[in-house]
C-alpha cells in the first residue's frame, strides 16, 4: 500500500544512466519499521538484519541476499525526510484503517508528551540567540559545529507529582524537572484508539495552542473532545464551539480556592476516558523507546511520525484478532 507514495517521494531514476539499482523502497521502509519498533541505530539495524532470521523473513530476504548497510538506511530516511513524505505515509495507512471498517467514532482524545533529545551545551548568549530564531555568530563560520547543534529543541520544565517517601511522609511540593527535546501532540479516536492526527513541536511549545492548528479530527463521527486542563482556554472553547465540537476538556481548579464538588466529579468522569491516550504514549516509550537521536525538528518529525505509524500498525492486527475471536 505504501509503494505509490514511496515511489513519488523518492523519484528514483529509470536506470538509463547506469549505476547500481536502488534497493526496493518497500523493503527499505520495512527496515525503518523494524528500526522504529526496536529503537535501533542504523549500525545496529544492519547488524541485526544479518543476525536474525525473523528480521530477514519480515523483509523477505534470503541468506544470500544483499542487505542494505547503515549508510544506505540513513540515506533512505534522509530522502524521505527531505520529501516530507511522512505525513502522506501516515495518511495512507489511516485510509487503510478506515477501509477496513475502523472509522473514527465516539469522539476524540487529545494529549501531548515530551520526547527527549541529546542535550545541547550552549552558553546563555547562544540560547538567547536560538530563542530569537538567530544563529549564534560563533557558529556561522563553523559549518561542522553548526551541523551538530540542534537549533529547534528547547528546554522546559516537566512537572511530576510528588511520591510518598520510604518513611511514609509526603514531600511538601511537587517536582519540576528540567527537560530538553521535543513534544509529540496526538489526537486518538475514543473507540479504537488509533492515532488520527499528530504534530511535532519543540518541548516548550504550549499544548493548548496546538488544538487550533489542525490537531482536531473533523471526520470523527462524534463531536466530543476530551483533553486535560492544558487545553482549557477561552480561545479553544470558542474555536471548538464554532467548529461544531463539544468540549469535554477538564476544568481548572480556581486559584487559591477549593474546587467545587460537582467539578471534581465531572473531571473524574472525564479522566476515565481521557486516560486512554496515556496508553499510547506508554506503548511508544516503553516498547519503542521513543527518543530523538537526530538534529533538528524536520528529522524529529520524521522520527515521531514513524513511531505513530508503527503504533497504528501494531494495534491494527490486535483489533483484528479481537474481532475474529468475537
């Protein structure tokens, strides 16, 4: 199903000028699936394809077949990234899900999670330039250094609830942990829990503003939208009302006041549904070890987009087995 989009994105020559013919694009894309599913580097991917018969069977390779090396895998991913093909590939598989009967229904759930990237050791002046969208003057005449500097990832604070200590006491305040990297925003359908819409930003980007940037799935058969308090704002509420959505977004606690009992009950009921999106992030981070190894938001978008496709790929046969058993 991916071959037409891969062929259009890669635009391989017809071979009339000679040279070694390229590897089959579907084979190379399946290598990216293996790599994403198992959180492998390019070198480790090459080694394990040669080492594991299960990988070779999945790729349709024989023991005597030529295996793409790490450089070939890197070049293939770079070409797909430059062609901005990951959105088309995601949409292609989403169309397959819909054709199989998995239509988005029962409303949608929005959330975001932080995705770590290698930390950058920049000075305060360099960080100030990057926040303003400028390239630090010291980097401009050093292309090698510039290529290794991530100018799009940002620092933010990750808020973590305080946990009970071994002696039974509770800390007086929650924890604020510095975090560097990107943020993955997704919208899943409530019934099947497939990712339907997604977006990648730097880690410091606001969650709520993304709701108005194409994160809502207008094809969902139900109009309800669940999300946590980060998405509660007058701008978002007005936007959803104009677009025909029904807000099920958590309400915020009044400042320096006790939250009314009826709002607590309402939020608790919403949490039962909204918590389903946490299983998506848990699967991506525990099973796939989602982490950004590359530099720049373009490659980070490619990495997160692949993780979203692979998550849907893994969930699809699971639901098929459940339906067959029923």
